[in-house]
C-alpha cells in the first residue's frame, strides 16, 4: 500500500511526503488520523482538539454530523506512523469479518 508517496511524471522518481492524512471509512463510520511528527510538535495542530483527544467541530459541521450519524468525526483513532495506520486499518477490516455484533 502506497501512502503519502509522490511520483514525478517526468522522471519517475518517487518520494515520501511527510504530511498528515485522514482516512475515512464512510460505510463503517470510523476515522484514522495520521499525525506527522511536524504536526505533533505544532501548537496550531491542537487548536481543534480537546484535552481528551476529541475533535472540536464548528457549529455547522456539528449540526450536519449530528443529523447524519457522523459522531465518529469527533473521535478519530490517532496514529503516529504510516505502519501503524496500515495495521489499524487491517485490524478494523478483520473486525468487520470476524467481529461480533
């Protein structure tokens, strides 16, 4: 799985991009937030996060999320490496296969 990779169309060179990534599974209603080391050190990243790690949504987004069953937007699963993101995604896939209702 290639995540946060850039490939130059001219020369074909591939490079890793250290950028935050939000994975949204709309069907199973969960989010995985990859937090780059740069963001983790930046106070601006924490502007919309509570001390408990939940997201602070603006009033319009809150209304939409409440009406559409989007409560999962408030509680992303944070990961700090792309390997961890892939492992957590695999875990959630297996929960969907083998997990109990």
